[in-house]
C-alpha cells in the first residue's frame, strides 16, 4: 500500500508547478501593463469555411502565426487546410503570409469538394440533396461548394 502512495506523491510534486503556475495568455505581465491588442483578433478567426478573413498586410509576423494556429485548432478545419497550415508554420514568415493570402482558400476548396463527395456517398442522402450536390460540383466554383455545404444541403432536405 505504501508504494502507490509514494508514486502518487512523486507525480503530484512533479505536476504541481505546471498546474499551479499556468496562467491565461491574457493575464498580462508582471509589470501591470495591459495586454497587447492584436490585429489578428476577431478578423483572423476562422470563418465557417475555415480560412480566416483577414488582410495579411495589416498583420505583423506574430499575428500571422497566431491566425494560422487558430485555423489549425478550429474543429471544422479539413485535412488539406491543416496539412498546408502545418507546412506553412514549418516554413518562413513569407510562406505563412502566402498561405493566409491564397493557399488556405485553395486547400479549403479541396476540402469542400471532399465534403460534398462524402455527402454524395452517404446511403441516407436523398435524391434532392444528391441533385443539389451534383449541381454544386458542376458549377465548380468555391462559392458554389461552400453555399451547398452551408445552406444548400439543408434546404434540399426540407
């Protein structure tokens, strides 16, 4: 009985600094200065499509990385966007800026196509939803696919 207690004590002592000293990022520093306002705030949060709507030229290097990390942590981020974001984070700052300006939207289009094909492959897909999905794929624009995923499939179901 003594050995498990000792193991628990060692684990508690090892984890205590991490758990007790962890503070939120917005808490400010010890000088009492206000936290820095980020240009990547609400404008850089991922949209329903995944990619942030932000003017990259207005962001400093730190805010560019934060925008990409927010995108990567968003639950609706697809595999293609995530992989491209990860590659951008492993690259230069210019790679990260290029990803936010153009690369994200290209990969989002790829993820949207996959999502539409997944809907088509479901056995429960109704003929109306199937027709709306095929119509979106025939149009072939990123906007048509996004519109189908956000609205069209639900309108076709009703």
